[in-house]
C-alpha cells in the first residue's frame, strides 16, 4: 500500500525537467522540498497505518519514491560535467586577486586614493557590454562553507538518500543543483553563453554590468587592472537596485524560490527567505576598451528560509563560497 502511494509522487521527474531551465540556487530548495515532502507525507502515512508499519514502512516507501529526486539530481550534476581541474587554478588566481582588494569595511577608498570611480564604472560597463557577444573561457568554483541543514529533517533525509546510494548524502545531492565544484567551458563567439552553459546558464554567463561610481568600494587602479568590492547585499533582487545585482546575476530572490517551488509542489508556499551575500569582490582587466579578464567572488548564506507544505513547515539553511572568472576573450 505504501509503495503505491509513493508512486503517486513520480511527477517529481517531470518537475525536475523544469528545474533545468530555472535559476541558480532555486534548484537547491526545490530538491530539499521534494525530499522533505517525501519524508513528511510518508511519515504521516506510516502513523495511520499502525505501529508496526510506523517503524519500517516509512523508510522503505520513502526510499522508493525519492529515487526519482536523487536520479534527477544525479543527471543535473552530470549536466555540469564540463568541470575540470582548471577550475581550481581559476579559483586560486581568483582568490589572490580578491585578496588584493583588501577589507570591505572601508566605505570608499576611491575617494581617498584620488581614483575616478565614475570613469572606472563607465569603462567597466562599456567593456562588459561589448564582451557579452565575444567568445571567452568561463570557469567557476564553489564550495560549502556550511553544510546543508534542514533541521531535524537532515538526518532522516540523509538516511533516505543513502538508502539509494550509500556514497551520497544531502550535501552531495543538492551540490549539483547549486553548482558545488569546479566547472569550465569555452564560450563560442556570437552565441548565447547562457544556452551554451545550459545548466545555471542564466546565472553564470557574463552579464553587461551597470555599475555606478558609488558601487566601487576600495577601488584600486593599477594600469589596466581595476580591483574593487561592492556592498554586502541582503536578499537582493534582479532589478539592478543593488550593487551586487549590477555586477552579476548569480543571485537568488524569494520570488524565484516561491515560483519554482509552487511549480514543483503546488501546495507549497515560501513564508520567508533571507539570503545574505558578503565579501563581494571583483577584478577587471581592460585593454583598449576591450575586456580581457573579469573575476568575481562572494560568500552566500541562507539565514532564513521557511516553506510551508500543506500543514508541514520546512526550515533550511546553508552557505557557500563562490569564485567565477571570464578570460581569454575572442572579439
């Protein structure tokens, strides 16, 4: 009986296909909700089935249906199989570049050093706008700084996942969704970078920046190289209303989470979401008006996320460090 009930959740496979066209971290919470819903529904079902089935039915039936979610995650991770060790080299060079920018506590080193922040912002915006249509080499590396945590459900979900694949856990399953690991790709000139990257492409492709003079904190100019930081962002939107969103689209909004999760589980709704971005740093190299190199890094932390599914509430949190780079441009 429990197994037949679990089969009813197989539409997760269809929903998983939709996830391939959604943005960044949205997939992280969608899969958490799917797994949590699986565990929650069958936890309740086992209680009504009787004391004997309460201890065994839940684990067995949950394992059978979660296969589709884990399978979807696996295919998603393989979709990012362009990963290679060169991403690591990009990570180290990006780290050193980011380190040179200094601490973000200062409000505006641009003024104190006499650097023309307005001219710098204009040059960067013009160069990135031109570079969007160019060919380039893209690399990205991301790692957890805090493991995935959905509270009391974490242990139960890990047991479900490991019942399917003993080598996996919640961290590794959702890792593919949020881009954990090293990735790289050569983007063809004139083509859509988002389409070429495909998985998370809308987030990872080079964007034309729309930076303002006041966005460039601790700005330093050394020849053709600009290094700077932008202000920390609390739950930024994609409307270019924050310095971070004027720098990159690699962010998550509550509306995006709510929309995606409702498509995935119609009975679900996001009650609250708070995502904090900090240590946002960038290094840009421009020669004769052409972008030669663009590196950025940030720390992302979900401090609050409450999703209600029918009568069940799921709370989650996690954090990661991200470094991205666009190099070897072909105009």
